[in-house]
């Protein structure tokens, strides 16, 4: 990831140094007490193990007792982190020995790094539609490895026939680090009954059955292959990237799934203070964007220039961000499987069924360079009809007004941004399934508070996003299904800079980050179901920055707690990482232990 250089810290020395610490520091050296203002902690046992598994402690996507019908290794490749690599592209062929239909398809990515290397952002696309956005770990020692599992059943429409498969790793390294990433990608195909567990904090898909057709809203294949990859690189909010799409006449349902990641000047958007444009960003900790325009970003989708949906992205913390020692070996929430955002577009289907092409647009509000954004348009087709009809009957989209408040005096002060909005639209689609009206109500509440004290040496960031989407599906004036998706994302970050002696600086950081998602649905005879996920991390630690801006050493502790619960199962995993060492890793499927409240009012 970029960002560390942009505020004057050079990361490669710490990587090399951490190796020499490895031999000189006992693996069980005492835990670093985190107290602001205390003398610098002793050097940590940063990378005492030469083969180390990096991990994302979430839910296994399938119960371990189930075996796939077949497994297809689709890619085995080395990516030299120190070189600019265009996407790797080739033809994917579905497995001959177990043709579709599949009840479940799981993607498995296994990676390793030969040596120290910075983290990269990476993606996998099939026919130009993204199926995974991921970060590689920030390899602090040679021979680290990691695995990513993702349920990709919702992309079945793309996996059924031979088509283009691409993967790209985008680096920011300037050629000084030796590490080469080896990546294997396999697909596991399942048949027969499998559990309904989803792999990720953000459960993928509003609907259970996969779409019949997926149209990518991404860069053209020629540009992608020429080296850019399929993602759009968005640099500001007027930078709206579009793709013209003609949808089939028998489309009866549509969902736009958006993938985003934040980079460069916006790597720390969530910690960005709000100041007048000519004022310098305070704090000097580098954890802010270039322009102090505040900590609010929103990815927005349009059709023919008109708003159709949006999401405040979950701030995925890249493995090299904040303090790289927090994320070795426990990845930040979502880093290995970035959440995507489902925008329900069914109410607009009627407008798209005029036999004409329409322009789908994507941008990021308030963005600074740069964001990597693309989307998949999931379409469900009516097999029994060639001409479905529909219309949009309600469209209430008030602008999101943010209250902005800033109070600064030189380096010190605080700023606040706050806002909420309720958006409603509804439309009917008449197909062989009947005349169905889909109504969407989306409520968003956002708050960001950034405070800088002690002549710019201490910064506190508090951010919270709450969103709730209600979906009502009616047939013949009767409600046949309701879905409620609720998310809450609080983030708390405190950094303190102090004098480390000899011109060096110590930066201490304390971070709390959480993703909560609750879903419930009532579907006619299928009855009711719910699921709740709470994924939380508490990290603390410090880095010592030398006179010349180089990180001399660092340390970090992360406590990670993941809880999943639905109407049938529970799963709980707690990982406690102290100074780069996993001291505790507990799993449980006891619902009492998971104790997640399933309370869902509507
Ligand atoms: C290093 O880590 C691996 C896997 O995490 C573990 O199996 C091994 O015992 C560790 N080795 C040492 C010397 O700690
Ligand atoms: C990786 O790329 C760098 C820069 O292009 C090059 O110097 C190095 O030899 C490459 N490493 C491998 C293992 O190919
Ligand atoms: C990739 O697969 C090959 C062959 O199956 C194996 O030797 C190698 O260790 C794998 N690499 C990773 C990173 O899993
Ligand atoms: C890479 O970046 C570092 C730090 O910015 C710099 O010292 C070094 O000269 C750069 N190397 C190359 C090959 O550009
Ligand atoms: C916004 O981005 C576009 C595309 O990169 C660029 O042409 C334009 O100058 C940018 N506008 C501002 C205000 O930076
Ligand atoms: C789809 O509908 C439009 C307008 O109703 C019509 O012009 C077009 O021929 C139809 N396309 C197909 C493939 O049936
Ligand atoms: C479908 O239902 C809507 C709302 O009840 C109604 O306005 C529309 O005319 C109906 N369409 C058809 C084709 O029956
Ligand atoms: C996107 C990016 O930062 N790519 C860099 C990867 O590394 C090469 C070689 O050092 C640079 O030229 C690219 O700019």
C-alpha cells in the first residue's frame, strides 16, 4: 500500500531490521505495556518464526466434514512484488468431471511470500466481473503464507462456460524489496445439500439463488489487458466512470454489487480532519488525506446520471496501514476478502426494459486520488417470457446533507461531520412470476469526529456508520417477503507522537474497529430466518521513527473476536496476538458463547 512513503516513513528498513531482531530477542520477551507518555517499549520479537501463517480469523465457509465433488486449480503464478505486473489472463474452462448445477462453489486462494515485501491490492475477475478483492499480507519475514476462502456461488452464471479469467496484483513498491508472492487459486465445486453459512462478515447477496446473467461494470477488456486491470481508478467525485449496458428483455430482477478499495492520498480517509483547504493537515502522523476535507466517503451508483444507490464503504485497513505490526499475522477485518456492497435495482428494471442501452455510472463522493472501483450487475431472467414489463412508481432521493463543523487554532482543534438520509424507491415488474412490486427503504446515519491536541502530537478519530435497508416484496397487493439488512461500523483510533530521543519519534496507536451485520427475512412459506455477525478488533502498539523518517522498529498486539449466529448455528472465534505471536486461538460453536443478540426490530 502507498501511504507510508507519503508521510515520510520508509518501511523497508524495519523489515530488514526485524529480521536481525529475530535472532537477538527471545520469542517470549515481555508484553509491551501500552501507556501513552511512557518511555519507549523495548524492541519487539517482530518476526521470530521463519514460517508463519497469516490469517483472517472468520468463519470457515463450509463445515469441514463436507467434501467437494471436484476441485479445479485455475491459477498458479508468481507475482514479483517489486515489478509492475499487468493482469495475468487466460481462458477458464469449467470442470468437465462435475458440470453445473452446483449447490456451492468455494474459491480458495493460497499465497506465500519468498521474502519481505509490501502489501499489494489484488483482484480476480471472470469475464471482466470481479469475484474477489483482496490484499496480500505485508510480509515482514520470509516464507510467510496465507489462505483466503470465499463463497463464490453467486457468480455461478460466469463459471458455467469457458471465459476469460484474470488476476492482478497492484504494487506500490519501488523495486527495493526482494519478496515474490506465489499465488494458487482453486475452485471447489459442491453438489447436494450444503449448509447456508456464508464466509464473510458481509454476507454476499440479497437473494439466495444466483443470478442468471452477470454484466460487468468495469473497464473494457482491451484496456484491462493493456495493464490497467478491470477496475476504474477514481480520483475525485466528478470523476464518474460509466459503462453502457443493454439488458435482456426478460429481466425481472437486478442487483448491482459494488467493489471498492481506497489508496494513495485516501488510504486514511477515515482519519481525515476537516479544515479549510489552505490549512495543512495537522498531526504530522501521516494518517490523513492530502486535502483536509473530512472523513466522509460514499460510493455512488447512477443509471443515466440518476442516483440509484450508494454505500459508505467499510474502511478496510490495508496490511501496511496504521501500524503494520498490528496485522502480522492477524489480518485487519476484511483485508483478505474485502466486502462488496449490494444495491437493489429491481425497482428500476421497468425503466431499463425499453430495448435501449443505458449508462451505468460509479463514483466516490468527496474522494481524493485514488479509489479502485468496479461493479457487477446481477440479472435474473424470466425463462418463460420474452417481454417482461415494469415501471418505477416511487423515487424519493433527497440529497445527503452533512453538517460540517470545524474549530481549529493552529495545530490544535477538532472537526465533526454528521448526517443522515432516508431514501425510498419502489417499482413493479410483471413477469411469469406475477406482478411483483419491490420497495426499498435505505437509511444511512454517519458521524465523524477528529480531534487534535498537544500541539498536533495527539489525534483521536471516532467514526460511525449505521445503515439499514428494508426490502418489501408485494404480489397482488400482499406482502410476500421482507428483508432487513442492518450494519453498524464503529472505528476509534488514537495516535500519540512523542520524542524518542536523538531526533527520533515514537508513534503509539490504539485502534478499535468493528463490523456488525444483522439480516432477517420473512419469506412466505419458507418462513423466517436471521443471521448476525460481529467482527471486532482491538489493537495497540507503537513504531519508532528515526531522525530521517525511517521506521526503526515497531510492535503491535491485536485481539480479534468474531461471532456468527443464525437460526440454526453459532460460531465464535477469538484470536489474541501479542507482539507478533498468536497466544490464543479459540473456536466454539456454542450459541451461549456466541451470545450475539438476534434482536431485529423493523
Ligand atoms: C512457526 O509457526 C508454525 C505455524 O504457524 C508452527 O507450526 C511452528 O511450530 C512455529 N515454529 C516456531 C519455531 O515457533
Ligand atoms: C523482481 O523484480 C525486480 C525488479 O524488476 C528484479 O530486480 C528482481 O530480480 C525480480 N525478482 C525475481 C525473483 O524475479
Ligand atoms: C501451489 O501449488 C503447488 C503445486 O500444487 C505447490 O507446490 C505450491 O506449494 C503451492 N503454493 C502455494 C502458495 O500454496
Ligand atoms: C525507493 O524508495 C526509497 C524510499 O523512498 C528510496 O530511498 C530509494 O532510492 C528508492 N529506490 C528506487 C530504485 O527508486
Ligand atoms: C477529476 O478527475 C478527472 C479524471 O481523472 C480529472 O480530469 C479532473 O481534472 C479531476 N478534477 C479535479 C477537480 O481534480
Ligand atoms: C426488446 O424490447 C424492445 C422494445 O420493446 C424491442 O425493440 C426489441 O426488439 C426487443 N428485443 C428482443 C431481443 O426481443
Ligand atoms: C402491476 O402492479 C402495479 C401496481 O399494483 C400496477 O400499477 C400495474 O399496472 C400492474 N401491471 C400489470 C402489467 O398488471
Ligand atoms: C501501482 C504502482 O504503484 N505500481 C508500481 C509498482 O512498482 C513499479 C516498479 O518499482 C513501479 O514502476 C510502479 O509504479
